[in-house]
């Protein structure tokens, strides 16, 4: 770990790609196992139909909404746990920090922060099931998902490195988000680019996989195998971008705070 080059005093997309490669190579096994168990397994389970009934039955509709919101909550928690895992492994690989150095308090703070940031982006997912009670608004569900894009923009410019700040600096939710907002001063549109690259890659990946599933005769609408595969694709595609946000945090901290004590020691020793 000691041979890692120091972070530059200017933001570099090239360093992000290099850091993603370093983390994948140095933490491949725990990264793959953790994502499979903590993220992929839950989203596959929630992609399965949990109940069957008639949509015109008021009792079924109420139960369906409760189940849909439960599934959304499980997915939100799973993605938050995945974000903490990837952030911790990335910090370990890129800064030589050990899990015991990070501490459980830092990981808990990171988890709560990840949940809050995830809710800031995906809150429309909790509103979508409620449209079943207002049939005339069913055709406007696209507006709900448009809100996801707007939320992604707002999070990208303010809280996209909050989880990294919470874990690396042992901050809790409010302090971590404030730290993220301050670190991104002058770098906001670069983080927006990373955020929208994540969405674009997920959309393209899902489109390609959906076409392959359609050719194989596997339905991609509704719940079942097709939905599960598409959800897994989103998790897998999002993993390297999460590493990219950690790299962006380390670069932003270097730009905002200047060289750390170790860098100064290496220069003047």
C-alpha cells in the first residue's frame, strides 16, 4: 500500500479509473462475496412475486402496497449496506486503513448516512405503489421516476461523497453531508458527470440484458426471473461507480485540505 502515488492537487478522472482498478485487484474476493451476499441476494428475493390476487380487490390492493413498500425498504437497506462495504474496502485498499482503524462507530455512521442518501434519491419508489389507489394517475408514473433523476442531480452536487466522509472521518449524517457539500465546492459538475454516468451505464446495461432475455423468451415485465436479472445488473454496474465516489472523496479532500502529514514527511524526510 505504501507505493500508492499521492493524490494530485487537481481533480483527475484518470485517477478515478486507476483507483477502481486498484480496489478491484486488491479486494476482489471480499468485494465479490460481499456484493453477492449483502446486495445481490436481497434484490433477487424482492424481485420475486410474494403474493397473488386480484387488483380490483381493495383488501389485496392494500396488502400489495404494504408488500411493495417492504420490498423497496429491503432494497434500500441492501444498497446502503453494499455502499458501506464498498466504501470500507476502497478506503482500506487506497489509504491502507484497516477495518479496526475505521471502527464500528464509523461503519454505523456510514450505514445511516448511506440510508439517508439513498432515501434522498429513491424516495419516489415509495410513492409509486400508492398510484394503484388513484387509477387516473397511473399514466403519470413516469413523472415519479423523473423525480429520481432530479434527486440524483441534487445528491450528486451535495451528498455524493457523504458516505466516504462518514466512514473515513467518523462523522454522522448531518456532519457527513455538510462535509460532502463543502468538499465538492468547485467540483460539483464533475460529480454530476459521475452520477449520470452511473445512471446511463445502468440504463444501457439493462437495455442490453433485456434484449438478450427477450431473445431467450424470458419476460422482463412484472416480477420473476427477468426482473431479478435486471436488478442484479444494476447492482453489479453500480459497484465500480461507488468505488469512483470514494476516489473522488479522497481527491476532493486532498484539494480542500492540502497534503497530509505523511505526504509532507515523504517530501522533507
